[in-house]
């Protein structure tokens, strides 16, 4: 053991060990922070995949709406309660458990 302490490389070994301890535990880029950032990155990549699939779905729906006039009329009637001038529209509502009115579907 004394041979290692008296070695001319001892001070370099100590400096390297202290540097390693500093980097792994006390620096801004410590191991726990790296793991946290990797998990955050994977969550964001998964969210990006979901957003891209939603975007593709909306683009196909948009293309269909632009080309199919009957689809526009169907969406307007179903979602926005639009009607023609010569029609009457009846909306049936029901109460849920909390007493709020909701569509009867």
C-alpha cells in the first residue's frame, strides 16, 4: 500500500478519482440527471408519434371533406345540428347522474 502512495502516479490517480466522483455525483450532468433526461426524451418521442398519427388522420379527414360534399353535410348535421331551410330539428337530451343535460345518443 505504501508503494502506491509513494508512487509518482499517485497524485494523478487521486485527481482522476476526484474528477470522476465530481462528474458522476455533483455535476449538472450527473448520472441521475442523465437517466431523467433519457426518460423524458422517450416520453416526448412517444408523444410525437401519437401526434404524427393524429395529424395523418386529420389530413385524410380533411382530404375527404374537401372532396365529398355529402360528408360535409353529414358532419354539419351530426356535430353542429345544422339543417336545411325546409326541415325542423329536434334535439333529445337526457340527464346524467350529476343532473347535467347531455345528448341522447
